[in-house]
C-alpha cells in the first residue's frame, strides 16, 4: 500500500448500511458512528504518549470497506514499535495516527460493494501493517478481505489475539515456503503469538514441528503440537536438534538465530525471518534510498546463502490474505488454532497495557477490551 492510499483521520461519516437484524439501526444514522472514542498516537514515545480521545472522526466507507464496532483488540509488538517511531518515514507526516492491527467485533455498516458480510455479524480480522487508522477505537474500518466471520465457539477477546499473528505465520509457511504433508519445520521463537500460530498451522498441514522457546513456554508449545521444544536459554540449539529441516521460520531474527536456522536446513530448504530490514532502513535513510538499499541487502543475502548452503532466504511480512484468513477461521473453529490471552485491560487503560507488554510482565498476548 502506497503512502497516497493510506487513510487520514477525519471524514464525514458512514455512507452505507445493508440488511439489518431486527432492532439494529444503521450506523449511518447513528451520531456515535460519525465520531468515536479512539486511542491516538500524537507523537512517538513511551506508553505515556497514548491519548484516549472521545471525539475522533470516523471516515466515510469506501465501496469495499466495512465498519466494525470493536469488542476486543489485541496488542502486537508492531504497535509498540510504531509507538516508538518504527515506520516513521511513513507515519510521521500523518500523525496523529491510531495504533492497532487486530480486531474482533460486530459489523456496523458496509460499503456499497461488500458482498460477503452483513450488518450485525460477528467478525474478526487484521489490518495491513501500514494502515494509519488502526483498530484501537470503538469503530474501526477494514476492507472486506481483511475480515471474516468470528467462530461462535470463541470469545471476542480470544478471537482478537489470532488474525495478525496467524496471517504472518500463514504467509511464511503456506504462501512462501508452501509447506506440505510430511515436511520437518523448525520454528525459532515458538512461544510468542506468531510462533504458536506457526506451530499449529504446520501441524495442521501434516508437518512435524520442532521449536525453540523460553523455559516458561515449553508446556505451551508442546500442548499445541510441537514434537520437540528446546529451551534457548539453557541448551545449545544446534546440538540439541538432530537432523535437517525443510523449513525454518525465525521469529527472533537475531544474527545467531539466523546462523543456527540456516545451518539446520537441508539443501533446497527455506529460511524465513520476520525481522526484515526494509522499514528500519527506510526510517534511517528515507524511502527513496532505504527501500532500494533493503532490496540490495536482501538480494545479496539470497545469493550468498544460495551459493554457500543451497537454500532459499526470505524476509517475510504479514499481508492480508482472504483465503488465509478463511483457513485460519476454519482451524480456529475446529479448535486447531488457539493463541492464549494472558491479560485483558479495558481500552481506557491502554497506557498500562502497553507498559505490561513492553516490560514482558506477562508471558503472552495482552488484549484491550472495548466496552
Ligand atoms: N514481519 C512481520 O510482518 C511481522 C509480523 C508479526 C510479528 N513480527 C515480529 O515477530 C516477532 C514475534 O511477534 P509475536 O507477535 O509472536 O510476539 P510476542 O507474542 O510478543 O512473542 C515474542 C516471543 O519471543 C520470545 N522472545 C522475546 N524476546 C526474546 C529474546 N530476546 N530472545 C529470544 N526470544 C525472545 C518470547 O518467547 P519466550 O517467552 O518463549 O521466551 C516471546 O514470547 C516480533 O519481533 C514482531 O515484531 C513481524
């Protein structure tokens, strides 16, 4: 998504509301949907810069967009990094912005071309990493492709923890590495949300999964289907793991995990890191220099590892994927894809929630409930 297409705050209200269940008024006629409560990021900094405001404008819906009444939004590491200035080459000129990618809630209104969702349905989904108007708000706007129907068996809090992390894992394992039944997959950093989603997606695809994680995460990764869990704080990973892998997903992306992951791949295997350098180089040097520099670094690494180890090397990024989201919904409905939520805060306590997540005072997902 280019900068010119990013949404700006402001606008005049909602333009379309379709079939309504009994008792619901179209959001277009509701005064609360032309402006709403939202968490604004007016400048980069610590959790204290986040402002809960009650008068933030809700923009008009474009034809393929959906207005979602938020019930729960989860906090991703990207939210914390954006708050600190990550992506500033895109976001700084657009401040104040609204943080947040994940959402679970109800459809309040739909754009004129939306065909798969109706007002009143419970949905969950995630915004693209560069979206400016995020989900930390009473009303969020997502495209139809970024949403799907929420499984009835899980709560909004549980649902909000899933889409961004699972779509990231999906993109790496299914869209990039194209994992198949019987392959061996190594997830480096399996204890986090993306790691847990990756383990479950790989297991559901028929792969056998090994993973590295902290000691407190071992029961968690084994309970979702990993066959082997190595405590990276206590064991040497290369010694502890036997054999070679078809696919390595590295959620940590440090130089030592990259080295380990690549050494453990078979020839022709895929190494994928979530810590690509495109955004950080663009922040440092500006988009016109930073992006070509990132492309050059990636190409150099791809050639280097192809030559030295015979493997495919990738930087992988979350991307909206309607088919992936549909499959994620199917797995969640079947109880085969869960991401535990460790702490819930009301959205008004967003500063505290960011602090808890940043200082890693809770092991896993932190969710904001939107009353
Ligand atoms: N490229 C993309 O599009 C994309 C998308 C989503 C996420 N990400 C990135 O991927 C990473 C994981 O995201 P997430 O949502 O899974 O985060 P998360 O739920 O907060 O999990 C992070 C996990 O990483 C492990 N960890 C943290 N610091 C570590 C360290 N210094 N050394 C080793 N392990 C460490 C911890 O596992 P243990 O508790 O087991 O130690 C922690 O639970 C983040 O850096 C995030 O920014 C990138």
